[in-house]
C-alpha cells in the first residue's frame, strides 16, 4: 500500500483488518454512517487508555449523531480483547500488526522518545462522512479534549 495524502472531500481508500469481535472488517462496511477512525500507538499505555476511555465516555453521543468509533493499533487481537474488557470499550478495535493501514494513512512514522528513535503510530483521527469521504483529520493528537472536539465535528456534519 502506498501512503495517501487525503484532502477534505476526498474518498478514503477502503481497507480490511481483523477486528476485536473476531471477524475481518472493511471500512466500506460502514458506508451510510459517519466513521471516527482513530489510530493509537499501544493498548494499556496511559495516553492510549485516556484516549480510548474518552471515546468510550462520548460513545452514546457519537452514536446518536450517526457515527461509529473504530480504533486501530499495531497490537494483536488478544491484546485488544484485554484492553476492551478492562476499560469497557463499546467499539471495535482493529489490529494492524504489519502497520500497512497505518502506513497508508501516513501515521506510521519515525518517532523519538528519551533520545531513542523508532517507528510507530503517531496518534491521529480521521472523520469520514456517510459517503466514505474525509470530513476532517487530526494529526499528532493531544488526548485532553480531543473526543469532545471530534464530537463537535460529527455534530457539525449532521447539521450541514
């Protein structure tokens, strides 16, 4: 897969990944709904847990606005199952172990922590409209307040 450069209004390419409920899921399975597609680095880490729980806490409001939340990380399905159970997450987590989808969306990048360089997921969220087009994107997300900002963006699409 080649990295894409998405612009608002552009069709988001379809992909299929294994999901936490045990089946493969394609992005196109959700046509007709808004999709909050968020990429995060690793289950059970403080920032990723805060982000997942904030989407969990806004889940009913997002659903009422016609949106589904889908998380993607390189973690295996077993890890996703533990993460979902521990934090009561009501949405699917997809496993991108070979990081092909993360690369496609340009979120698999060189990162630095404590002077060490490594490749990993840069926390990012993509809001996709009912027809499969990019409505908005957030890259290098700061977790605090992010789910609220995404909810406002989802609601603004509904009102448009």
